[in-house]
């Protein structure tokens, strides 16, 4: 199986430059960064709740626990969030 093509740093920057000119720029930037930095799929990100990502004091959790209902394969997994 061939390896998936990845974005070059220039392409990555082009994507974010484009997003910054569109409606809901901050939201869309966050969604893309979550995918790029954690490897989460769009459907996994869409299923997240604030309580999955934030502690009660508002700080970002170091890991996000995905239930089997949230993942493609139906198996729960833990996603580590880089600081």
C-alpha cells in the first residue's frame, strides 16, 4: 500500500492563510490543528464535547479519551495532546 501524501510546510501555511480569510476562521483553524497535531479524524473531532478536551478549571487536558462510538473501528483509544 502506498503511503499517503503529506503537506509540505508551504502547503500547510497556505491552508491556514486561506482559512484566516473565511467565516469562522478560529473554529476552522482549531479543527485543522486538532487533526494535524493529534491525528484525529474529522468524525472524531466532530463528536468531541468541551468536557472531553477541557478540565473543569478550563485548562486543556493532556489526553483525550475517545469512546468506541467515536472512532472509525469502534475501539476506544486515547489521543495525546501536544503542549
